[in-house]
C-alpha cells in the first residue's frame, strides 16, 4: 500500500515549501523549532503532544549523508525518532534509549559505503527521505526559555559541510497549493482512520 509514502511526502512538501524557517516550517535540512505548545486547533499531527516542544527536520540523503547533532540534554526528557519514507521508525535517540550526553549521528541512505567522519555514529535509513520528529519535554510556559536554549543547540548539516558553517538553501514550489494540500491530507487521514492503515496524520 502506497498510502504512507503519499501522506508522508505530502507532509514534507507542506512543511518544507518555504525559503526561510518560520514558526512551523523550514526548508529541507533546516530545523523546525516550535517555541510553544501546540494550539488546541493544531492539525499538524493527529494528536500533538501537549507537554513537549517539537524539534524537527526533514532530510534527503539520496545524494549524501547528513550529520544530526544532539546537545547535552542532562536529565531533560527528550526523544528524537527517525522515520523513513514509509513512516516507519528505524532509529530512536532519546533520554531513555541513548542517554543525556551530547551525541552526533550521520544518517546515510540505502547502499552508502564511503568514508564517514570520525566520532559520529552511523544510522542507516532504508529510504532517501528521512523525517526526524523530535520532542523535548517542557514543564510549562515558565520552562520555555530553557527548552529554547536546548533547541538552539541542535544542528544538522550534510556530511560534506561537517565542521563548518552551512545553511541549506530554501526553495518554494509556486505550483504547490499549501491550503489544498492540507485539505487533501486531512481527507486521506479521515479515510485511513477507519481502516488498518495508520499514516502520519
């Protein structure tokens, strides 16, 4: 069934079709850092967390790996699941799974075999499309500033730019109708919610 591929790519297009990051969108390779709890009418996910601040990034590893860096999180609860184009989690970094120390991962696509930087952990994605759908625990609005500081220490760069400043370029597809895409995605989600399929809605 191709539904997960279609819905996930629709989500990617909707969230990355911008030139520069804004509150809930960013180009491929640039982090989306939500600075507040989701609003009650937020439809970005079926049931967005009410006690975390989302920290996300979309990657295309078809032309080369990307390095994803997690700062030292201490005792702060967090989770950074990596999803494939099939909407399946293939790796999870988090306070319980990998601990609170600083970590660096290099996400490679199918069949990658070239040399990689020393000191990073390779994570192999089964697809070229990768969605890191991270969340950082936040105890309330009074905790926003501390979480924002942690969010700003995450970074993501292609392995070819590892160790130097790099900002992935943004591009806008003017033919992509953001409002229509949201409506179509909602229709697909309503249809699949009554079936055995569970896309990323």
